[in-house]
């Protein structure tokens, strides 16, 4: 029913926009090509949503054809409309600049602090409603390093870079400050949640303020603002102690300055470049894989820059970011900080091997068996989960020995390649099963976690570590789990369903990116605007969890500014004409 409701909603929207813009559907080869690609992937997604394999079609080829036709008919009018909207002012169709100006005038008296207070009050009320505040397993690991009651900075457990040290230090110091101030564990956790809600409100209010002041239509202004204000995903995030909250504000402002560099007609001031460099460093410290996203984005910005005067300053930011992060990592490696596990970056090959051995009659020589056992516990392969690589990655007896793992991994690579040549379909299924949730639209019963957590636990061990008998009772845990299921139910409502359909937004940015790249001379700015989100999507393909909204947070945060920026590019282009 979820797929049917999404299809009907899309159909109604397409018909409405077709009528409003007087779009005439034609047999365009480009649109046909997009519809074929979309239909193919959505057909694959249907099978993987059932049992994480192609088995459904191996036993019923007619079903493949049927699903392909559904995907094609569903997507063709949408891509036809997308073509019109994307190319409209480049092909001589004029935008209604006057109407856009009238929209802007309606919000001319709106102040940033008005919106901030709305987000702050609403956020704090919803946080208080969800007490006791949930502490994620990752945050529990980080806070336990600061479990000493006597001193603010002394650690009971050595710092561990499995979770970024910067995140751990920020969360730990805020928690210990609250603990020293109140002397109460639960109250300290609540204070942390309220602080992160107040900080997050600055970012969400900024996005909403920019939306209201922009020239985009009311529908998009409304949908993005409502979703940021009361979406169960963001509400759940504010009421959870988790490292992702630290990312929200720095990333929003980093992408704002990034887009401003691309589209601003005015000269960017020196202090803005300094802020941009600092934000680049902050985001890299908070979420290390974003370092590579920003490095590649800045390199592309230098190569495709329309303002050559900025090249030296962009290079300066790139150099400062690279030098700082490499120096920071060198200092960590020279210290007593326990390094991050190398195995964390290798979800794809380990999942491929584990799936192939589990589901196929694979015969390994003693040497090959030893090579595989050097990177995973082969007796734990039965724990293989198609959508989550943690059971396989976690089976390796790490004990801080990254150099040994690297040596073992080199011995394992020839075996991985040999198995892959013999079982290529199994390797494909392993990779796609761990990925397809990020590009899935029609079959929504896929992916891991539509809100931050699908199950709350009492965290008794964590509580005892802090001298607390019980932080969250079993009764309260059951009530919070019930509330969480209601949250998930809300996400399947119309509009909410569309906003949280991460597969839909992935296709939107892929469409813009490929069309802009194909006509790079004309759409260079649009290409650069969506590049960071495309690179982020690329990191999700290598991520340990399939279809997790929490991993998709950077793209969610970029979406409003992408819409604003592209509309601004179009209006300025129309004014030039």
C-alpha cells in the first residue's frame, strides 16, 4: 500500500504541474533512457526488498517484466516533467520573476530570531515529552570514557578513535559539566539534550529563514519547514544523545558558504573565507568521511570555477584543511589514543566473502581458509546480515592491532578475488543488499531505521558504570518503543512519506548531477551545487548499513539550500536575459 500511495501521490503532482505549466509530453530519447534506468533499478529493489537477492526473478521471469513496466510507466511522466523544469529558462521559457518577488515581499518583515524561537520552543517541548532521553550505544561508549565523578577531564577509559575523538571530547565535557553542576545523572543527560536542541535550532531556523526569503514556491517552503520542525526523524534526533547532532550546524553553514562561493555575484569577504575554512575543519573532525567529500568538492571548485579570482582562496582553504587534518591524525597516532579500526572501512569485500561462503558450497584450501580467517572469524559467518556489516566486521579479534590486520588483509585479497571470479552474482547481491535502500522509491519496506532508533534498551550496564541503579526501567523502555513505532507510522503519511523517501531524493540529485555534467558548459553552477551531495551518496554505498536515515543526514541538510541555490541561479540568469 505504501508503494501504491506514493505512486498515486506522484501521479497527482505530475498531472497538476503538467496542467499548470502546460507541459506537452513527447517521445524524448533522453527521457526514455532515464525511465529505463529507473525501472531497472526499481525492479531490482523489489526483489531485494523481499529477500535481499535476485531469487524472486530467477524463479519468475514474468514478474521481472511486470515490475519493469510498472517502473517505466511510473517514472516516464516524472522524467518528462523534470526535463521541462530543469531546462525551462535555458530554452527560452521565462520564469515568473515578478511572482517570485511578490512571494519574497510577504516575508520581508520576518526576522531570523522569530523562526529561531519557534524551533527552540517546539524542540524543547518535544524533548521534554520524550523523557527519559535516549542514549545511543555509540554515545554510551563515548560518555563512559568520562565516567569519573571527581574531575572534569580525567578519563576512566583511554580515548578511542573508533568514534571520532573530537565528538567524544565535546560530548564528554558537556556531560561532565552538567554532572558537576547538578550532581544527577539523568538531569545531566536532559541538559545535554536541551543544549543540542538549542544548537540544532540555530541551523534549522537558518534553513527555514533562507527558504522564506528565497524565491522558491510556497509548497517547497512549507514542506521543508514543517519537516525540519516536527518530522519524527529530527524530533527523535534531538531527544537522543548521539554524535550526529554535532554535525548539523557546522554542515549547514559549510554548505551555505560553499553555495555562496558558487553563485554570489558579490565578492566574498576575507572573514567569510576564514569561517568557511574553520567549518571545513569542524565537519571533518566530526564526521571523518566528510573530509574526502569536501576535499573533492574544493578541488572541483578550483577546476570549474567561474570566478578565477577565487581560485587562490579556494586552494588556501583546501591546503589549510588538508594540513590540519593530516597533522591532527598524526598527533593522534603518536598519542595513547586507541586508533580506529581499519576493518571499519572494508564493509564491501567482507560482506561479499561472508555471503558467498554462507549461501554457496564454497570449498577453500587450508591456506585460503587461513587467509579469510585472518580478517574475520569464519565460525561467525552464520551471523551474516545482508543489510548490516557489523556482525562480520566485529568478528575480527582486533585488540588494537591495525598493522596485523593490514598484513592479513593483503593475504586475503587474492582469495577474495578468486572467490569473486567464481561467484560474481553472489558478490553483486552482497553489495546491492547493503546499498539499495539509498536509491529505492517504490518498495519502502527496505532499509534500516526510518527514525534514529527502532528499539530502546535499558542500558543497565551503562547506568551502573556511572553509579546509577537504573536509568530507564523496562516499563518506560516499552512505552518509548511504542512511541517510536507511532513515529514510524507517521513517516508513512502523505508528505511525510515523500520527505523521508531517501531514494527519491537520491534520484533527484543524481538527475540534476548527470544532466548538469552532460551540459557542463551551460549548467556548471548546478553541477557544482549538487556535487557534495553526490559525493556523500557515494560514501553511503560503502557504508556498513543499508538505507539508514541517520547516515543520510548530510544530504537532508543540503537539500533546502540546493533548491534555493538552483532557483537563485535561474532567476539571475533570467534577469540577465
